[in-house]
């Protein structure tokens, strides 16, 4: 019996609570129309094709008009580590979250 580890239910419980919180937050954001239509990440029914279609149409339209096209792709993954948490909390409070 010394080879067996105790079974923990905390991981399963935290997953259930996370899904519950996500669903409530997602519902709140959708009902109150807080997210802009250009927000594609973490939204149900929206995938990478939804982001590519408007971009592709803009590029093709600009090429047809012989306009200059420039794009910038930046990695903002570290922005959450340097953000001001008090400002984030104020915004969450403002939106009723």
C-alpha cells in the first residue's frame, strides 16, 4: 500500500469551477455587448477563419486599388506580466464583473 498516492479531487473540482466561472463571464460579456466584434479569441463559434476573411478581403481590395499594404504582427504575450493590476480591477468593476 505504500506505493499508492491518495486520490485528490481538488484538480477536478477546480476544473468544474473554472468552467462555471468562464460560462458566467462569457454570458455576461455577450449579454451586455462588452466585447467588440473584432475580439476573436476565447469566443464560441468563432475560429481562425473569422479573422482571416476580413483581413484577406482588405488586402485584396487594397491590391485592386493599387494601394500600399503594411502589416505588423507583434507578440504581446508578456504584456500581462507588466500590466497594472489595479487598472485591470477597476475596468472589471466598471463592466460589472
